[in-house]
C-alpha cells in the first residue's frame, strides 16, 4: 500500500513538473520571447507544486466529506438494526465495498478502524485517529461526539442521524451556491484566457508592433508589470469564486 502511494506520488509530481515546464515555456515566449525568462521561471516549481498539493488536498477533503455521508448512512443502518457500534463499523465496511471505487477513501478509513479493533485498540482511539487524518471539521466533530456517546452510553443512533442531517444541509447549501456561481466561473475561465489570447494574436499578426516590447529593458519591465497584473487578477478571481465545502 505504501509503495503504491509513493509511486502515485512520484507520478503526480512528474505530471506537475511537465505542466509547469509547459506554463514556463508559454509565459516566456508570450511575455518575453526569451530562453532566459524560461530558465528564470523554472526554479519557482516548488511554489507551483505547493499550490497543486494544496488544491489536491482541498479536493481530497471535499471527496472525503461526500463519502463520509454514505459511511455514516451505512453505520446508522446497522445501528438501527440493534448492532453494537463495533459490529456496525464492520457491517458498514462491507456495505461500502458494495458501493465500489467511488467510496475508496471512507472504505479505507473504516477498514483501518476494523483492523485496529482486531488488534484490541479501543474504538475511541481509532475514531480520534481518523478525525485527525481527515482534516475536516465536520468529521472531527462527529468523531468527538461519537467518542463521548460511546463512553457515556448515550443515544448513538440519534446522534448519527443529527450529524448526517447537519452535514447534508451544509453540502446541499454549497451545491446551491456553486450552481449559482457556475456561470460566473465559466466567464472567469474565459476571461483568464483573453489576455494571453490577445498577446498571441498580436505576436502572430502584428509582429512589428510587438517587437518593440522584447529584448530591451523598457519592454521587459512593461511586460513584467502586465504579467504581475495578470496573475494577480487570476489569483483574486479564484479567491472570490472559491466556496469552501
């Protein structure tokens, strides 16, 4: 399992490196028409990789939350049948296996919990470990409440149902917001391409006009300011349209 994770990780880094080199090539040709610019941009790859890792982690947490809803539903179904919490986790894991690869992350978490129970590790410890790894506030709160209910013998079934409803309401609200913003996001993506498209058009059909902007200090400074403004616009646009789940 660890070897597969490391292989996937290296492949992901390689793909990010190829993407970064392509971006560096495009930016250096459009804005500077110089290999020196390309060589100057390449060392910034760690910053790009950090951004890509952050985006991947955000998507992982989002998918984890969606899968966690189905995991809680399977757990709730088993508890409603009169099973204990430990047995319900085992039954829920089997139900998640039927759902397929679309629930791989939560299935892996439930499998880890069952394996730890086989090693006589308390369920409370396993739940706390899962909450810490998930990095999601809703999952963390759910685990904490489940631990308290387990220790006090409280209404576990009612607690799971209320937690499911709360998380589902939050996800549905974000779906509605995302649907309202979908048109704006499409417009933003098109607007991000327009400045680069204009420069490309000018380079191809007004070569003499654009030549004054390359290979001289004034042109480099002007294009650097344009590039900085371009990147700042993309950054703030993404911030405005980003709706966390």
